[in-house]
C-alpha cells in the first residue's frame, strides 16, 4: 500500500428540492384545496475516522465528492426524497484544513470521530404549507436551499506513542525492525526510508507504537533533502528517541543538526520529552565508546544511552526509558495470564 499523508478534495453538498404547487382535483371533492408537498433535503458531506487505514492514498484517485440533491415535492402531499449523504472515510489522526492550509476545521484523532463538512440544503415548502383560513388556495412554494461547495485539504498525522529522530542512516529503521514486526527498508545509503513506518513494540508486559520517519539533514526546514514535512507524524508522540550514529566523526554536529531542525519546525516539537541514544556501538571498542559517549553528553547536556540495533545491546533499556515517558492510558497492557479456552 502506498503512503500518502496530504490530499486535496473538492466537496459539495446537495441542494434541497423545490416545493410543489398542486391542488386536489378529485371529481367528488367540492373544495379540494392545496396538496403540494415539500421538497427533500439535500445530502450532506461528512468525514469519519475509521479503523484499518493509515494512508490517504484513496483520495489520490478520487478528489471530487458531490452529494445528491433532494427531489422536489409532489402532489397528494408527497414529500420529495432526501439526497444521500457522502461519507469520507479517513484514518485516525487526520486533520481537515480549509483551502488556505492553515485553518483547522477538525482534528479526527480517534476512531469514530465524525464531523460534518458541508450541510445539505433544506427542501422548499409546498403550497400546502401556506394554506390559511384567509388564503385557502395559495399559489406559492419555496425553492430548495442551495448546497455548499468547498475545497479542503486532508493532512494525516500518524498516531504513535514514541517517535524516532536522526540523520539519514542513523539506524532508525534497524531499531524499528529489531524491536517490532515492522519490516522497513534497510540499506547502506542515505534516505532509504522515504515514508513513515509504524511498529508495535513490547517491553515489561506493555505495548506501544513507535513511528519511524525519514531522516533529517541541515536545512530540512527549507526543503533540503526530503524536507521536514514528515515531522508532523511525531507531533502527537509522548516522547522522542533521538538516535545518533556512534561511528560518525562529527557526533556533536550531528546532534545539533537535528535539534536545530526541530526548533525551526516549531509547534513545541523541540520541547517534547526526548531520549538521546548513541547507536551502532557494536562497531566501537571500549575506548571509542567512552569517547563518543562523552562527546555526545557534552553536546546534549544530559544523559546518553548506549545501544545497537544490530546486536540488540542496550535496546531493552531504551525501550524501558521510552515506556516510562508514556502515560498509562496510552499503553496497551498485556494480560498476565492467558484466558482459559472455553470447554463444553
């Protein structure tokens, strides 16, 4: 399945049906009077967050969503049929933005969240509605209200509990593959990861979701490399894991590059709880580990964890540190004992 996190859609609700002007003309009804029915209501356009989706790829192949108009009223007091609603099924975590891409109309963060994007027009009144004691044969009816037409943007921000940050080839995908059943692409060249990946990891009887995004480089906020457009996928995370390549000759510079990009992105992303880990320590001896760790601690001004996604050294400790930063309501706790199977 291809990944798409930004889509433009054109929507239009249905117009209401017009009211009917009609009179009873049965042979044996001396004073028939009006019997025109009201018009039907136009269909609305709504968006619903559903389970099982993690991309907006469906909206690449269909961008126009036009609801049906309501049918006009008919004689014999018959009301026109309402137009059918149109429902846009989106993944949980989808933001709906106005045409300016800045005004947030709705943020569907949980499965089942729903919002009405364009309301259908009401149907017009038929002449039966205007009958009074002084006007017993009205010859007037209302037209239906027009529909609403809008251009909207859908932006997906993945729902994850922890997010991975780092330069290209810092070992983010290797860490995700080593700790979960996710199988992201892994290779020895930059920008192997071209779109975010999700993986469910478990530690100490609890599970949580980790998001791996494409690596950042200096100037990503200006569009260099893949840019910073994927940083939105870690905005909802409780904690960030910053991986630094321990085999790099510029460890301190690599660390500051990512921090500068987070600050340039804004949105309080740089203020989130962050765990710094020195990766690829399986390729370093004891002296090199000590030297690299000291350099990174000096650059970050805080504690640094040691790990290797290949040999899995220190991985459990890193997962426990991430778990400690995630609130209990976001963790999926495993049962201590498996339930006994049902027996007749």
